[in-house]
C-alpha cells in the first residue's frame, strides 16, 4: 500500500513539473511575441524618421502596432505570473419622462475652503464709516485639484541582538503583485481606465507623462496582465454566483475583432443575475463571455449544466437550450416585451417620422394602438416592482392577464386584414409567432419573470461606448480579457442603486 502511495505521489510531482514547464514555455512564447511586436514598431518608427511622413498609412500602421504591442505585453505578463505560480506548485505541495436637470447640492464630505472678500470700510452710498455687519451671502463654486502622484517609502529598520548576533527586521510591505512597485489604488486606476473608461494604455501613458510620471506602454501592460491573473479567483466566484441563479438575463453585442485582411465581427455575451425586481436577497452580478462569431454553440456552451428561466430576445441560437432532450433539462424561455414594443414604436413614433420628412398619414394607427396597449402592461409592472413573486403573480393574473388576452385577440383580428408585406404585419408576427407568444406570456405564470430584458441591455452599454474608443479587439485573447474585466466592473456597477 505504501508503494502505491509513493508511486502516486511521484506521478503527481511529475505532473506538476510538466505543468510548470508548459507554463514556462507559454511565458517564453508570449515574451517572444511581444519582443517581435516591439521590434516591428521600432522598425516602422525608424523608417518614418528616415523617409518622412509620406502618407497617413505609416501613422496608422504605427498606431496599430502600438495597440498590438499592448495586447502582447499584457498576455506576456499573464503567462509570466502563471509560470511562477506553476513553478511554486511544482516545488511545494498545495419607461421614463424627460425632466429638466436640477442642480443638486454639493456633497457634504467635500472639504470647504472659505475665501472672504475684503469688506468695505465705508458706505458705498454716502461714504460714512459707521457701517456694521448684518450678515453674509455665500456662493459655492465646485473646483478640482489635479491628482497628486506620490512615492510611499516604507522604512524597515534593522536591529541586531547583542546576545545571539541575529538580525531582526519587520516584513516587507504587501503588494498585490509579487515584487510589484505599484500600489493597489494605482493598479485599480490603470485597469478601470482601460476597461471601464475605455482608455487604451498608450493614451494613459501619454497622459501620465504630461503629469510628470513616465510609465511606458509595456510597463502598464505588465500591470494589466498581472492584475488579470491576480483576480482570476474573484472572477470565478462571480461566475459561480451568477450561474447559481434560477433566472438569468442574456444578450450579446458586436465587437470588431482584428483579423488578417481587416476586421471581423465577434461577440460579447452577457448573463445578468438580478433578483431585486421580485424581492430577492441575492446580490446582483454579471458575467461576460467572448466569441469569434454568433453561433448558437456559444450560449449552449456558456450555460452548459444550467437550468432555469432565460430572459432574452428571440435569437434562434438559444433554441438548443430550449430543447426538451437537453441535459439536465430544458431552459425556460421568457421573451422581452421591450423588443416587441420597439417594433411597433418605430412605426408609431409621430415626432420621429415627421423629423424624417414623412407624412403623418404614414403613421400606422395599428402600431400606435399596440404601443398604448403594451404601455398599460408596463404601468402595472411599475407598481409591483420589488414585491414577492407570489404578490407579483397574483397582481398579474388579476390585472395583466385580461389585457394580454384582449391584446392577442385584437392583434390576430388586425393581422387577418393585413398583407404579409405590411411593416406592421411583421411586428405582429414577431409577437404572435407560435414559438414566441407562450414565451411572451410567461410573466403571467411566474412572478420571478420580468417584463423586459433591459437588465442585460444596460450591462452592454459600456461595451457600446467602448467600441468608439478602442475600435477593435486586437486578438481573441484580448477579447477574452475584456470579457473578464467587464464581468468585474459590470458586477460592481450593477450593485449601485
């Protein structure tokens, strides 16, 4: 028995050594790729200096090489951290109404600097010096002081013992990154500005240089890669929390991915857990996934082993999840009424159509009436938001169910009179499709279901804004890193009331 245990321990040690060697090899490859990209950038800049700026193509090439270098440097830092960790394991066992903006009072926690204007010494009217203070008026002005950089010097004094001649010294200060030089606030700022504020590292480096602190793009990329690896356990906990929900919001958006010969359309998928609409106590959170295309195998893989209610649009790629033969069981579909309403609203928006030069006669009266009827459902939802599932279900059966039944009857009657080529007919067909209507009506049966999928759409707003700043993902690994960070930042944002 002892021989078998010894052999097993030996095999484990060999496996750990192989994993360490593989991680070290990946780190070498990543570092080599970053070195090659850096040399290409240097060659391009030297050519420009020698031959001049003959065209804008050279400038665009340099910008592209800088962005590519950023991704490779970040990936190299991640692999370096993984190699170190593997080596240690190998050696050791272990609906809204627009209102006018209202000026809010300035926050109380802000410090106040009192500037007193010199008082007059005589009356401005008659010149008499017999003046007495009767009060004062205060004008508040919000001002900002540029951020201050500082170097924290942690002094660790050494002491020697006169008896045993041993040296005593306090331990070194903690750094989030082993042997790191950046404090936690600086690391958080770099990562959040890149993924939360959509500022690429080359722009950050330029801004820091203007503030008197020279941090190269490669240096910043090292920090982002190390932080990504450092936060992996936290990301895993968030993802496990999201996938433990009985109801999820799902959606996706396009992300341009740099590819040979141009860009291709990749995807960022979001899955949101938010139990607050039905009074749930679990904290809200979101997880993102990246894929090179919009194939149906991606949501199927993302939600493998998960079973519950999925609130999403009518994208056919989700159909594999609804298959009755699916293991551990089919996912329940709940479609979004905002999507259905939007198709009618585009045909009933009088102001928008007039701005486009269309005649008011082109406004569809059927679409206008459909919007009014759907808005009545939203009005009921506002009153029951935050109540328990049983209370929501009871109110829906009493108030919403008759409206939904009347809406279905009315739409089917109107559809029978329309040509299949009519625009409003397509909007009706989307709602009344046999595969769709039961999913639209799902909210009447389960108080946990929301009327819309707006929670998922809100989580993608940052991605839509970011596309205008970073233009494209430089690699598939860069897209996966972006999804990783969006999960952390999105989960922090979704908890804000």
